[in-house]
């Protein structure tokens, strides 16, 4: 897998785990979950998902930028090597 794919998967897994842990914490209390609690947990899960997607997009953009910078550095090294000959 490529670095971008790995970064994307890692962000999605992290977001999913955060959502699961938030719901499980809410369910471990002694009192039964009220409608408001369920609604809040759903909104939190949606926010976590949105954050995971945003993070994955940012990671992808960063990875692409780093790749472009590495390519430019390699091109510069090649030009310098050709000049040295």
C-alpha cells in the first residue's frame, strides 16, 4: 500500500475507534440512556466521523505535498550531478 493509503486508513480507523469508545462510555453509566443522551451520542459520532474525514484529507494533501517536494529535490540533485560532469 502507498503512504497515502496507509495515512487515510489510519485516520479512518482512529475516527471509528473514537466513535465506538464514546458510545461505550455513555452506555456504561448506571442510569438508562435518555433520548437526549442517544441524540448527543449520535451527534458526537457524526462529528467524529467528519473530523476523521477532514484529518484524512489533510493527511493526503500533506503526503502529496511532501511527494512533490521530494521529486523537486531529486530533480535538483540530477541537474547538479549533470552540471558536475
